[in-house]
């Protein structure tokens, strides 16, 4: 059974870098879009980006200058970094598996990251 | 990249049908038959309900159906049940392997 689990700090200071890891079990990395989606408290979902075939990355144009997604298949993890964070980056961050464009079939449980000094 | 436009809220009584719209542009919803719908209960991760405009994943009730006309996609839920009360989000391919979500619609079952 495919499972995804986010991990990382729950509190990040303004201007610093948010770093999260998603551990994947029960699935191969090839052929899927390994994605990050976030949801500010009380608001809607926002696609952050994904990595495809371990090398091709695609990002939301509004976040592209601050975001990096990478994968380490030897450890069965993929990661998210968001630079220069502000309070607007406070959100529940989900890692997810896409099987086709806009088609996400597996989600992590989500992890709340708060940006505050 | 602006979010696709969805009504903030819709409501219906048990047994009734409701439709949620999702309006984009010719660069996303209108340009591709790649629209999905997700259901999200409070505090939970989203769940896929419809993909490729009108396809239902295995295990999703046939009370859920999707369609598209021009730049607007729609999700219809027939025979409303209490457990359908949730937030619903559309998601579309937007070219160059990018995706975009709608702002979300809260469904209230009266």
C-alpha cells in the first residue's frame, strides 16, 4: 500500500528557508509526479510544484523563484525547500503522488508549518 | 497564475442535486480535457472524486459526475447525502506541466 509522510520543522523564522521531506513507501518513483501542495489556514489548495522522473521539475510560476523540489530515490524521499519565507507561507503542506496531470491519487496527512519569529 | 473561479459556497437538501462550477481560461480548463475534482473534509487530506473531466476513480459513488463546456468545468452531486458535506476543489492542467487549483467551494447539506 502506497503511503506518504511529511516531516520537518513546524516553525520557521521569517526570511529563513522552509525545508520538508516526504517519505514514500510502497511505490516506485518512476512514472509519477511527486508533488507538493499547500493550504493556508482556512483557505484553498495551492499547487507548489512537482518532480517527474527524478529530474524534471515544474513549479507554480508565482513561487518558482523561491522553491526547489528534489528527490533521493536511494532513500525513498523527495523534498521541498522554500526560501525567504514570510507569514504568507504559513500553511499545511501536503506531499502527494500524481499519476497524470492534475490527477493526484495519494496524499500525505499534511504538516502545518508556521512562519513566525 | 490565478486560482480557478469557484463559488464560495453551495447548499442543498438531502436527496437533491447540486452543481459546482469551476471557471478558468482557454489556457487551462478550456484548453485541455484534464480537470480533476477533489473532496476535502475538515482536517483531512483531499480525495480524488473525478479526473479527466468526467471519469470516476474506482470506489467513488456514481452520484458524482463531471462535465465541461468551454472554459467552465462542473461537478454534479446527485442524491445528496450528509457525508457529502465538505469542501470541493477543481484542478486543471495549465500547460507546460503546471497545474492550478480552484479556490474551493464549501458544500452544506441542509
